[in-house]
C-alpha cells in the first residue's frame, strides 16, 4: 500500500469518530430528551478525545512526511498534493497547543458558559468579568502556542480563516466604516419610509414550515441527502457529503426568522453537498473556511432570498398561504418590509445594512482585550461608546442587549467574529462574477430557476471542497483579493431606492 493510502486509511478512522460525534451532537440539539444531557456529554467527550488523540498521534506526522515525499511532483491542483497540504496544516495547528492548555480551555469554557448564561439573563456583567479575564488569558497562551509573526490576533483568526491577517481585516473595516456609518445615519433619518408590520403579524408555524421547505428544495438543497429539523439555535451539520442536515426555529410573530434562517442554513448545506464526490470521506470534503461558508449562506439569504426577483416568483404562493396577513400587501410593500433597516441592539437580529457594524465593534474589542489595551472591567463602557458612534444607539443594559449578548467569548471563540463580515463581502464579489459569467441569473431567479446560480457555485466554489485556502479560492474565482467596494456598492444600489435617499 502506498504511504498516501495508509495516511488516508488512518485519517478515515479519525473522520468516522468525528462524524459519529457529529450525529450525537445533532441529536442532542434536536430530539434528545433533557434527561440525556449528562450521559451525552460523557459520550461526546470520549469520542472527541479518541478522534483528537488519533489525529495528533506521531503516526499521523510520520505518515504525512512519507506521503509528502511520495506526492512530491504531483501538481498543486491535484487531490493528492492538496490532501497532504491541508492535513499538514490541520496537524500543525492541532499539535502546537499543549494538551494541558487544550484541557484548561475546555474546562474553563464549560464553566464559563454557565456563568455567562446567568450573567446575561441578569444583565450583570460584573459576575462574568473574572471569567472573561481568565478566557482572554488562555487565548493569549493559545496564540503564543499557535505562533504568529505580527499580531497576536493573527494566530486566533487563522484557525477560522486560514491565511487572513488582522491588518487586512482592519484595512477592510476602515474602508467600510468610512462609507457605511454615514449611509446608516442617512437611513436612520428615514426609517418611517418602510413599514415592516406585515411580516410581524401572526403566522401559523406549520404553514411557515411548509412554505420554507418548498423554497429550500427549489433552491437546490437535496433532501435525499439532507433534512431539516427544529432546534433552539439554527445550524448546519454534516456526516458525509451525502448527509448534510440543517435546523431552523419558528417565531409566530416574526415570519422572516424561520424563512430566511432556513435559506441561510440551506446555503451552508448546499456548499457541503457540493464537494466533489471524489473528496468524500477525506479531510478535503466540505467548506474551506468560515468566511467562504458564510458567503454562500448570505448569498442565498440576502442576494437571492431578499431580492425583488425572488419574490416576483414566490410571493403569489406566500399570499395564497397567508391571505389574511398578505392579501392586501402588494409585492413592493412586501419587498420593502423584508428589507427594513432598524436600530437593532442585537447582532443576530440585525439587517444587512447594519450587520457589519456589529462585527466591527466585536473585532476591535477582541483585539484591544487581547493586546491588553482594554481592561475587562472597562469592556461595557467601550462597547456602549462604539454602539453610539457606529449605530447611534446606547444599550439599556450591560447584559443581553449589550456586551453579554453573544455566546462566542464564553466558548473561547476569539477571532471568529470577523468571518461573518468577510462572508458578506465575499458573497457580493462571487455574485458579481457569477452574473458576469452567466448574465441570465437574475431573470432565471425571477422565473423560479435557481439551477444556473447553483451550477455556477458548484463548478467554481463547492466542487473544490478544502483544496484551496480561502484567499487562493477568491483570487481564482474573481481574479482579485477580498475587498469591500463591491459590498458597499451593492448596499447603496439596493437601499437608496428602498429608503428614497
Ligand atoms: Zn451562517
């Protein structure tokens, strides 16, 4: 057997354990009775430990070296060279952090999650502050272990967006801030121009589910290789290219939550389903980074799902399903209602215009906390001042409407937030290129044909799985690096007429 084949066989066991843990995790969030929590935590810990031990074992390192020598000379684009390259990267990350530190982070964040949930509910930042201090201390140790040249944050960011640098993200946000902050202020002056009450009426949950399912199937989410269930937090999870599942949650008094949530998760799922079948069962299957993943979900959610063309096609069906709520609301009014901008304090509820300001704030705060420029105790004031300067609003508390609203920091996810914005920027860059290649896409969407867009995404992005780093992929697809120009132009073109600016 070749060394590459030996490596694949060895990694297959790791992948099986990871996917088995994935199934247990999916079950935990969908069907498991509450009583199962304790046993499930033990089961998951065992499977995760076995997968991790098997992956960081010296066998993996030795096989990698031998396989690398074997594929030396294979082209950069070949599956063989890509596999060795990507696994080497994952292996380096996984082995650089000492086991003791991994365990310490796991223990602290498990504890921190409980403390955070209580503090958030009670709007009591002070009770979470010591935990946050501890977590940032651990994050500094993690960054040191992972290694970085320029900025400490680089090491953490690289785990989620390989190859992306802090300075690059800062430059993107600086450009965004300059144009977006005044644009948001101008829209806030004219909030009355859009009435979003039609989507805030009472909508029967079963009918919402029926409609949402019909939409995502028509977009191209393959239900013979996927399924949708209810969960408290919407997510996508996969155990194979041929088993990619999503979840959604329904709100009776805010119809967009489930519908656009489903479209968003279906966007993630279609990316996972679209990996080349040759990559099945290898570490090359799936999305290349969180940012590129988010570009897919946001494209389907916003550029497709919140477009006029999409609703030219789907609105008559929705009206038929909800005649009381929508019978007297015309297409134009509905289109505006689903694109309403608001002074939201909460990131996950933010519209596409203000969303990135929420991310920018978190990214700046993470850096300042990490580099010791900001003391944990001053975090709420820092947060509130930025909310005022970017969005013109002040949170009423230092808890669920403010600095404690997100789960990420309590879970030790520092460096993760910017990938949401990177995904938003990339979604427009990829979209522009798709339309340049296939100009009929907007008309196709308006007539209910989503295959031309999905086929383009498959051929240019999905099929590659993790073979290319996100920076390489974007260059290959669009001919340029990530930038904010296209995103800003898209926002202005779309929202200037909506708010009659
Ligand atoms: Zn997402």
